[in-house]
């Protein structure tokens, strides 16, 4: 687990099996991180929306703590359901990046009444290469560093801390098996046939230079989702909320306001 931003560390709660950060009051935004995603990736979002009338909750997803057979999209969505029940949240805005977007979509398919809106950024769910490509399976430090830097438009976003984290993961045999298990389940649960049924307002925020889930994936999401709006951020790769946090937050807040969410 990477170090979290000061403000998030202060609010990080451990309650039973749940570890999460929470701030603000108002409609609830649940943030779902990806495979390369510590909670701190969403630090700017976590700091911004509580000041603008929303409650933001970022649960730590049990990517590496579930039994291997349960390390898949389906069980991660079940974990989210348990978490919402634990927090007594009847419905929420789900904001997902990469794998987190896929979990949000799978959850929405099965529990549509619990989702008031969807926000997807660099989401997997349509493009099955996304999972495998964004997460190197093995290699020396320099190779891992190169692969991590490719995820972002500005390679400097891949800090030593982030690269160290990925490197330790790919050198942990159990974590590699679990990463592969999640990737295989993501391919099995391609959402293309389900998207037309998802009537929730959906905000797609995409980096124009995303090489993991390229722009045509965003176009495809926008085409298949019946109630979506697509916004582009230039000079931005796979993790808009980290790479261009101010633009990301502005787009999202304006969209939520325009949709009265």
C-alpha cells in the first residue's frame, strides 16, 4: 500500500475488514481504484468534492487479500455491496478508474437501484487487453519502471514510490497469480452486451493519450451507454484524476451540477 496524502491518512479508518477514507456530507461518491491504484491516486478528488457538497468514500479494494478463487471482478463487486450495506448507503455515485470502472459496471448490472450515477475514467470492461497490458507480469526494475511510465502522458507521474510498489507486486508470486486471476475474470466479464441496459447518467472522462484503454474505447462506451456524456482531457494518459486533477474535478463537478446529481 502506498503512502496516502496527509489529509487522507488522517481520515483513514479500519473497521473490521474495511479500510477506507471518508470526508464531507451530501450525496455519496464511492471511488474505486484500479490495479495500480493506491487510494492516494484520488487525493485531489478526495480533497475537492467534500468542499462542494458531496461525501467522498474511498474503500481499499481487497485485490490481494481474497482467496485466489474469489479474486475476480464478481467478488470485488460483492465486496462493494457488503461495504455499502455496512455503511448503510442505499445508493451512490460510483467513480471508477481502470479495474475500478469495471467493478462499478458489474455492480451496476447486478444492483442497478444502488447506483444513482456512474463516472468512468480509463475504465476496463470493454477492452480486454487493458488489464494485462497495464500491469507488467515480471521483469527487472528498469523494465517495470518503463512500463509504469507508459501508463501516463507525463512519465514523471510514475514516481519512484509508485514504481517500487508495482515492482514489489510483480515480484510477489501470490500477487502475480491474483493479478492474472483478476485480468482473466475481466476478460470473461466483457460488459458490451450489458451497457445498453444501464440507464444511469454516466460521465466518461478520458485522456486523449490513454494507451491502456485508448480513445476508441471511450467512444465505444459512449455509443453503447444510453445516457452518457464523454469529456476529453488533452495531454493525459490512463489516470486522469492523477494526471490532470484540476481539469478532472472541474469536468466532473460541472457534469454533476448540470445533471442535478
